[in-house]
C-alpha cells in the first residue's frame, strides 16, 4: 500500500493514518519516555531494497486477508526493488559486472511491479475516498484500531510516536516481527532517522565530495552530465523506458565504472561505518533490534509470498 508507506516517510513520528494527513500528537503522559536497548555488539547487516520490498508486500498480504474478513477491500501489490545493497542507492554503485549485464534492473522489472511502483494513485486511497465519511472512519479503524488503542511514547528527538496496537496493520506487524510493537516501531523510527542523518553527513564529507567530483568528470567524459549517482539512476530509468535495456545499460555501466575508478561507494561505506561507530550505545541498540527483527521476518515473508503466488497460479 503506497499510502501507508508514504505516510511513514513523510511523518516518521506518526504511525497512524488520518484522512486529512498527518497530525502532531499531544505530549506523552507520565511513564511514556523512551528506554531502549544498549547492546553494543556488532550490527547485523541492513536489508537490501528487494528484501525490504518483500517485507512490505508480506505486510500488505496479511492486511489484505484481515480486511477481507471484515468485508473491506485492500489491494496488495508487489514492489520492484534492487537486490543490491541499499548503500548503492544512497551513494553510487561499483558493481560493473551487474551493470553491464542488467543495467539498474528497470528493463527487466515485470510490468505489474512497475505499475505498483509508479506515481499512479494508490488504489486503497482511491477506494477509501469513494466511501462515506462514516465508512471511511470504519475503514481506518479496521486498519489501525480505535484511537484508544494507540498509545504514545516519546522519542529521543522529542517527537511523539503513536503506536497502533489493534487493527489489521498491527496484526500484520505482529505476525512478522513479534508481539512487541512498541519496540519494533521505536526501533524503526530511530533507525530511519539516524540512517538519514548519517547519509547526509557522509554526502557532506570532504572525502566523499572529492570522490564525487571525480565521478562527475568521468561521467562527463562519457557524455553524461548527472550531478549525483541518484540522478544517473533516474536517467537510467528514463533510458530504459525510452530505449530499452541497451540504453539503460549504457548509463548504468558508465555509472558503475566511474564509481569503481573513483572509489565512490567504498569511500562512502567507510565513512558510514565510522559514523555508526561514533553512535551512542542506546541508539545502536535500537538499530540492532530493528535489523535483527526484519532479518528474522524474511523467511516468514517469503513463505507468504510463495503461498500467494501459488494461489494465483491455481486460480489462473
């Protein structure tokens, strides 16, 4: 469901949806302050974008079944995503072999997944807008539970996190990540905020800016005037839509070769690791918890997706 994901991205501190958009919750009550894990062991690896997409799709499949039990419509669509590490999307790629063979993967993405990732309206939002005001409220209650079932905790940055403990979204998250929704959602918020801050810090670092300058010169020598690897990736997507795989590969291969030659990704990853090493133990503990829970949920998500694929095959 694209609307649920965009809500989390836009509001970070708020986990519930409202018909009019996001709102700032009231100050948390006594005893609601954040007390987190302080595990200082090594961080588990971050999921790839493709693994993240699998978890989101599995969540939506569970929500779809849950909403159907109440006679409500909810469309679950798979998302196309790269199997490469997320760091490559943030800072640039150096996998020349993959780029020369597959480009960025846009041309090889099934049409159904391209539609799910497009900027077209979210079918669940469209459906909800067709309902009467009372039916819209009932739809939100089915998704997120009643307002009384949404406790609030205070986060390290002072924002309030409202946690939906009932409804179909809560059911999906409990099935995948366990019953401690408070811990999971706090760890999700802390990780997203910290990773965003660290990524910006890395991009501003002198060593990365120097490597990026070399990458830009290299790309210009090949006929491309992209300012960042993210711009190159978008250019590759446009090339794929207009000229197919060969056009996409031309952009992606240049991007990867220039990134390799100027150590763009290697520089960024080293800087990122240094920044994580400087993070305090409480925040590191939340990141470890978030990554561990999502890694543990992957087998369950894949089983759900396989079952759904098998069901479609039987029906088709």
